[in-house]
C-alpha cells in the first residue's frame, strides 16, 4: 500500500485514468465485436452501417491516447477489408 502522500495521490490519479481509458476501449471493442459478428453471419450491409460508429470510437480512443493513431487506422482498415472479402 502507498505510504507517502505523493504515492497516495498517484494511486488516485491512476484509478481515475484507468476508468477513463476503459470507457474508450470498451466502446471500441463492443462496436468491433458487433461488426465482426455481422460479417461472419453474412450481413455485410448491416455491418457497413456500423462503420461510422467504429471509426468514431477508434478516432476518439486515439485522440485520448488510449490507443495509438496507427492502431486506430489499422482497426478501421482491417474491418473494411474483412467486409469486402466476405461479400
């Protein structure tokens, strides 16, 4: 357990940041999973309607520093590529 005043403050800050980061990460993961399910089920047109949600979640996570900019681009690219293959 933290002993010094600074260590206690660092714990509080880390907890606050972890909650904020998980909000962005969970939003991104849930949309990504939903799109994957639709693509696997053969409903690529419905999946394409969710792309704006995925792009928004990925860009917000990148902007907040939860994921890097290139990872956001990679996620968007791979989902688009997957739906084009599964046609």
